[in-house]
């Protein structure tokens, strides 16, 4: 059982470290299942995750993965065509894996991979002095064409929603439960994704559906202003 507490408008989980559970095994002997802290992440199915969410450990793993790739590219001195092929077909499929399931917020990835991108530019035969705004702009508009982590994560999250919502799968049922729980926490019968995130978000703790809501409202606001 995970318990939350709200202090000055900030939701946090009560730590459960040390609350072990004894269960009977197949041979009738009691086996102890240790309880980790809510912020202690473990790797499962290729991703680091913990009950408190935030995906901090997974973000660190992604950053280290990009750093390792960048170091290898500096030592190999590949021609630009092969460097770009390695970037698009080797590095980013591994970076993109599972990012749609993460629960990090926008602030955690505001400047994510900026330094690593800067160090990658020379390997792609692009001047590293080019302004940051041009790095992730698509080549159609005269940019370098690097992948935008925040945008790729939004695409993956929306892909999960479109693929599973109201399909009857286990993932679909979990989404339905998450939306219903979010409505209960907000005290509204309307679709939570239609509400203003900045006004309502403080009422609910961190969750995947909340981060989708945050990212969607942020993208919608920028589109409206544009």
C-alpha cells in the first residue's frame, strides 16, 4: 500500500523501506520479500523505475548511453554518411526504447542531452558553434536535424495512448483506471486532459497520466501562441 502526503501543495510518498513481507513458498517455508524505499529504482524489462516515479535513474542511464556512443564515434573517425546512419539507426532506437512509459516531467528534460549533443556535432561533421536552436530543427527548415528528446517522448506517450486506450487490453484497463483515479483526485467528472494543468495539477501526485496531461497542455499552449 502506497501512502501519499501533501505538504504545502507538494505531493510526496511516505517511505516504505524496511516494511518487509513474509510469504509462504512452494515448499511451505516462509520467504522474506524485502521492501525498498519508494525512491529506489530497479531495472525491469530494460528500464529503471521506482514507485515514486520521476525516472531519474533511467534518465541517467540514457545520458550515459549517449556519452559512451559519443566517445566511440570520436575514436572511429567515420565519414559523415556513416556517422549519421549510426546516430539515427543505432543510437536513437536504443534511446527511444521505453521513453513513452517514463514519468519524468518537462523540467527534468529541459536541457537534457545538450552537452552530449554539442560533443556529437563534430562526429556528424557539423560545426559545434552552431546555435542550439538550429540543432533540433528539421533539415527541411534548414536545421541540423537532431532528435528532440522531449518531442520524441511526447510522440511515444501519445502512441501508447492511441494504441491501447479502450482496446480491452491490460494496458488499456490500467489507463482507464488511471484516468478515473485522476478524476477522483481532481474532483471532476470531465476529462482531466481538457483542464488547465497549471490550475489543477497541484491536486494530484506524480503519475504517467499526469505527465501526459502536462506535456499535452504545454504543447497545446505553444501551438496556440505560435
